[in-house]
C-alpha cells in the first residue's frame, strides 16, 4: 500500500516538473537548436495541428504542447534578413524538416 502511494506521488511530481510553462524566454536561452520562425504556433490538440500530426504519423505525448507549423531556423545574432515577423519559438524537436516543430516555447528576440 505504501509503495503504491509513493509511486503515485513520484509520478505526479515528475509530471509537474515536466510540464512546460508558457512564457517568453530570451532567445539566447534556447539550447535545443536554432530559434525557429513559425507561421503558426498552436496546441497539439487543436483540430488543424492534430490532423497534420496524424497525417505525418507523429504522436505527441502532451496534448497541451505547443507545435510550430511551417518553421524555418533564424539566427538570434544576425540582423536584417534573419528576422521573424511571425512566431519566434524555441522548440524541443525540430526534426521534421520545417513542417512542424514540437514542444515550442515563445521567445523574445529583443532580449
């Protein structure tokens, strides 16, 4: 009985720590890859993103995770052509050739 309670508590603590907070972070804090400029950023459970993920055969564990759609990398240091007029984000998984980026957090390019 005690082991079950301990296991449940450990699971809940892990989920609480793993749940991303949605806040604008400085672009310099992005350590998962290049900052991405995405045309759209939506929750994984939104109808359009869920349909796209399904077509691509991508399973996202956290339905509340932010997913960037039609993304391209941008340089934080660069100026001029390296700007983003859409949605600058830092994402955990950018391995889908710019079609989608998973686990995104909005970033502030001015910081």
